[in-house]
């Protein structure tokens, strides 16, 4: 659905002798498959929004190539616009208009006749659960209500690909949950969704795959679970009895040394052993069997998975947050 090769964009900053070129996006290669939610994750200033604005034909790339829904970004920008929807971070509602009026107007802008535009607007009001406020001016909407209207505006013309720039910025937890539910519904209905976010929990919970960008470059790409497993696997803390602690720890270490998928083993806090494994959940039964064979009864097993912030730290040397 999206394929980019070497996408680049630079901006001039300052004036006169202080003028400088800032490379916002530096040779970005991305692949987004049909029917998935793909998230571009990174700190502010990493190049996320610039990438999205290029793909949505709002700014021209300085170099590289891209195709979106089968249309070439450079030679067919008009066709790209017909095949995509775009929801900006700031939204697109007008205070004095109602949601229904906005939806009809948006559909008419895509060339639909008045009757079909009205029908599409009514369908969107139902699908996005806007009925209770669709005929009130947008100025009275909550943040979550406005964002649902923004989503409806982005898809009223039934695009194959939807771009969402920071879709939940400024929303409270219920508002974020409502937007997440709508995005999943769009994906389940067959739409491809490309979103930018700097929220780790949002990328982890919502996206089928993610790309992590830093200083205009892609530093990691894959499913959240794949990326977290790549850096060090899971960490399994094994609590050991205090009685005969030294001898017990030695037996436990010997019993677990040949465990399949074990990267390393080191002492933890309060007499624990900390195991770093490819798949901690699958390893738990093997750990218990090995310890039982060695006559060691653990006091506790605690599985900890790496986070996306751990992934960013491993790839860039600093935390994302």
C-alpha cells in the first residue's frame, strides 16, 4: 500500500549568515502492507510529520520515490489524493458548522453529488456514533467528539489508505480509547491506516507494525513484539530460597545453563537469578522442570518484557520519552 525508497526532505532555517539546512528526513525506506495499522514512532522533531506530509502530497520531497495505493507520488499526485484520506493533528472541523454539514461538504469536495454526499454523511454519522451531536455546531464538541468527526471526514470518500497525524494528542483516556476503537474498526473493514505518534502505549497497543524514526532516519521496523524480542528477549527473575543460598544458587545456575533460548544469566536482587531468554513465557515450564530436577524449589517467578522505550534506547543510545 505504501512503498518508499530514499525519501528525503530538507528545510532552510534562519537567514543570512545564520542560515542552515536542516535534514528533516534522510533517505527513508518504508513498506506498509494493505489492511494493517502502521505506526511511525519517534520523538518530536524526528521527521514523522514531515514524512506524512510528503506522502499525503502536502509538501514535495527533495529526493527519493514513493508509490501509494498504486499511484506514483511524484508523477500522479492527484491520483494519490483521490486514493487517500488525511487527518491532521489540528483537525479539520469548523466551529460554526455541524458535523453533518462538514461531512456533506467534504464528500462534495471529492466530486460526489448532493444526494450521494448526504447518504455518505448519514452513514458516517451512524458508523462513528455521532448521532447525539451531529446537528449541533462543532464549537460545543468535546475533544474526543471532534476527533471522531475528524476521522469521519477523513474516510467519508472511502479511501484505500488513511493518514492520521498524532490522532490522540490532548485527549483524555476515554477519548483515546474511543479513537483507538474507531481506528481498529477501519482496519477490520479493510482500510490501511498510517499514523504518527510519540505515545509508546499507543504504538504498542494499536499498531500491527511500527517504524521507529530518529533524526530523519528509520532505526527499526517490525511488529512491537518482534522489535522488543530483538534487543534482548524477555527477562525472567527466579527467586531462590534463603536457606543454603550459595549452594542453592550454584545448583540452579548449573541446571539452567543449558536452557534453550538462554542468552545470559546473572545474579539479581535479593538472591534472585535473572535469565534473559528468547521467549520467557514458553521457557517457564522448562525452567521449573530443570530446577525440580536439581532439587531447587523457586520462591517466585517474575516475567518482564522489554518495552518500546527499551528498543529505542538500544537503537539510538537514549530513551524515547
